[in-house]
C-alpha cells in the first residue's frame, strides 16, 4: 500500500475499488469503506459481481473477468482524450509517457466496453469522476492479481494513478488489500526467491556481498523457484524434498488433482502445522506449529505497519517457535546458526535491511510508539516511519510508465465448457478453513460449497435455486448447491474456494508470466442438472 487505511477511508473524495469484495474478504476495512461512502466519498466499483458495496456505488462497472488491463487502458484513453491528465506531474515526476499514450490510443470507450462487457457511457463517467477528484485512491485485491496477466493489471492501475498525479498525497495512491495478517510481512522478509529482506535483489553485487559478510557464508547467487512453479518439478524429480510451513496447497492451490499427484512424488515431505490439514495428511513428518497467541514477534499489516505480537498463551506439549525450527534445521544441516530471541532477530533485520533500520522490539514497545507500530520505510531510530510512499520523489527517481496490452485469459468458455468460473472468499470462512471449519456455529451457517449462477443460465439448464448440480472442467468434476440470481452476469459463475470439495478441483494452474500467481479467477466449466446418470459420473 502506498497510503494508510485511515487517509484512504477518511480523506478521499472518490474511491476506485477494483477486483475486491472487502465486506466479505476484509470485513473491518469493508466497514470503513461503507463509512467513507456515508460521509460523502463517491465510490466506483469495478467487479464482475453485484457485491454489496456495488449497491452503494455511484458507478458499478460489471467487468468481464480477466479484462482489468483493458479497463485501465480505456480509462486512460478517455482521460487523455479529454485533457484530464496531470501534465505537471507527468512532466516533472515520470518517464516513458509517450509509450503509454501510444499504447492506450486504440482503447476507445467503444472497444474497451466491448472487451469488458460494460456500457461505454458509464466507463466515460468513471474516468471523469476519478480523474477530476482531488483525492482518489485505487484499492485492489485478488480479482486483479489472480490472472495470467495479474502483474500487468497492477502495472496498469499504477499507470492510471501516475497519469492523474494521484501518488504521494493523502487520500490517493495504489493500495493492495492483503488477505492475511502477515502476507505483507512475509513479502518484506524475503519470501521471494529473487530477493533478500526489504526487496533487496540477489542480482545486486553490493547486496549479495553485504549478506555474505554478515552471515559468514558464500551464498547461492542463482534465484530460487516460486512456490507455484515447484509442483511440476516434483513430478519430474527436480525437487525431491519439501518443507511446507503453515500452508495447505491441497486445499488452496489450483487444479487439486495436480497437487495431489505432485506431493507424493517427493522423496520426503515435512509439514509444520497447527492442525492435520489435507496437505499434512500426505506428509512423512508433521511438526506441531504454534499459533499467533503462542509466540513473540511482529506482524506487518496491509499498510506496511510493523506491529508487535506478544505471547499470551502457554501450552503443554512439544511445540517449538517457528524461529527455533528454522534455526535447528540450519544447525543440523551444517550451518552453526545460534538460537536468537525474536528481539535479536529483529535487530539483525534492522542491521541488514535499510527500510527497517529504525525498527526494533524496544522501540515498538516504547511509549513513543504507543502500540501504533511503525510503517516502513523507517531507516533510522529517530525516523517516525512513512505513512505515504513516493512523497515528492519515487524510490527509483522518476515514476516509469509500464504500458501493457490486453491479453485474453488462458482458458475461455467454448462449446464443451460454455460457462466461465470465478472464485473468491465468503465472510464466514478463512482461506483453507484450517480453523473456521472447526467452529460449530460457522459451519451451521456456511457448511458446504455452492455455485452462483445467472438466472438465464439456470433456466436454460432447468436448474432450480438450491438444488445440487454437477460442475466439471478439463481438470475435475464436483457437485455443489446452485444459488440462482443475477449477482453474476449471464455466462459467468462464481464459487468460494474454501471447501475441500470445492472450486479448486476445477481451477486452472496457468500462471502469471512474471509473478507465477495462478489464474484462479477465470476458467471454463460446464454445469449439468444432477440426474441419476450424472451422479455416477461425479
């Protein structure tokens, strides 16, 4: 996030929300967005479904899934055609603008509307509303990133914000909404095979030299493998052993059958977990993990705010902190790493990571911080932290326009599989249901999977609301309850991904060419009325 949750929701004039359903996926932020609308902020929702916030929006653009790049390009075409861009910002703070202008010139309202399946007049209204607002943030989530062109979707939204000079100011910016309590922290700490903590690149000789000197070892200079790229390599034998830490890919990765085939191909699988998840059932060794309440450390939330987590619960048994497990594995593999306390580990992070140079447990615990945490970059002990990024200057100097052309999704509906499937979260469950499906009251409300279908598609298939249907893709076949409405567009369906017998048996394991993020949001399916014959085929 370039900005803070507070200034997005209290200081904005217009909010552009795209590919996100925060009232269900991020309910605290969703509540704050409702309050922003109630205080007078105007809302543009770009989403394929009639999410609840769409009913409160000034404009709802019901985009065809997978067309975010075209949408952003169409917005920019209109803004340039009507002279609504911020010329001073473009000239003083950006480069490669002419390449962007050339790219978007073909994305007329009519062409963009045809690609996205929307009204061109409403697209023009949205472009004018966003461009002319004094303060207008862009908020996005997995509906933008979980596509084969997800990274280009984010770049395109960044282009749009730069074009209108809406970066480096309160109530503006480009703001991803993180889906779990420490997604941002994991990224910050080097959970990327091409980067050290603080997004320091392995390919930078000075960075590599710094870490080799600090750790007293010659490090591998070759970038590693992204998580989703591992599964094919398990089947070929290129990857023989795996440690999975707090992840349940059998339940949450696309193309479940492919995952279930890949993991047993390993010579050795270790899973560290709180519960016996579907993935843990396949492990050779299960290490008992600890929950957030049973350990010390920090979490970094969606606005880059590093906050202290303090141990609150003592438990019996043989569990160990995450840091102890990592350290002991290093020791037993021949690297004499000492067991450090969480505070000592944070000190090492600060010494090697410029953006964390002023963050320590002592400072986070101090009266000065007062429990609020610190937002990185925080380069020195007397630095107050950085609520808003890119104030006055971008990290690279000039902001770089990265134009991208619209490309269709990897798998689109055809005669054999005529419907398009999207996936997402519901309010009642959390990701792989590791904890929420153990809560009796929640399971009474949301105990099983379902598929949202448009009224016309259901009528054509003679499917009634509430009845069970068979759903198949090129990868699998399942049953689920049909929920018939006009929440989706005709020809498009939606399912939650939380359930073991749910959507990920159907989703495609096509990956973004840059980030290797799976294309969860678009695949082709067929829905059939459940008869005695189809029951036997599921």
